C-alpha cells in the first residue's frame, strides 16, 4: 500500500506459525486475504511444494494483491523422503527471491511458507534465514510457517502461534481434500 502524507506509519513484526497441527499455511493465507482487503500487497514463497493448489488458483483472482511463488519439487517434499541437490538449489533460490521481495518496497507482508520445515530438513540453515530476518525493513510484516521452528526463530519473533493437533481425520485415512487441505 503506497504511503501518503496522511498514512499512519506501519510497523511490521515477525510472526511464526508452527506446531504439528493443521492451519499454519491457512493462517498465513488468511492474513494475506485480510491485507488484500485493505489494499496491501503480500508475497508468499512456498518452500516445499510445487503444485496447483487452491491458494494458487485463488491468488490469480487477487494477483494485484497476492503473489505466490513455489520453490519445491513437483508435489511436496516430505520429511520421511529426504532431499536432493535440486531441492537445496531451489530452496536457496527461493530464499533469495523472498529476500528480494521483502526489500523491494512492493510488499507489506512477506510469507516464508514451510521455511521452518525447510531448515529442519537441511535445505536451508538457521543462519541463512536469520540473516534475512536481520534485513527486514521496519514496515514489512514477515511470517515464517512450518513445523519444527528452531528456537532461534521463536526468540526473534514478535508473535508465535503453535498449532497443536488434538484430533485429525488423517489418522482415519482421510486424504488431503481439494479446497480444504490443498
């Protein structure tokens, strides 16, 4: 959202959505939707997936306000599968693109979706991500999502939300459903 002389200053914070429960990416997408309703632009970098999800389709309708880029291999990188050199290259390129978006002045919110898990998998180092946090402009909200958020991210964050699974229909064999989980 461009500043005018009458615009109040905007202070951006660092938010972390983590935990083993459902809803981390969904919360970040809800923030992007809310911001779009106020004329603010959001950049979302998705580190572990590359597929046509509901959020990709929806963002096309809101492309003036929401940009989503995917940096994963086709499908989704699962913790139990491990990663390869291509995954490392894509993750590092993705972090560079997220950093560029954060510093561009074009976006009020930048989401590093599944970045916590990317660090856990060894695709990125904590130090690489902390270096991006160190450069965060004061007027950009930075959101880090994914399971396994390192303690260093939790310490740096201004807001930490932990999604905790109490019950999930996946345990009964229900697969990810279009429009709900994907």
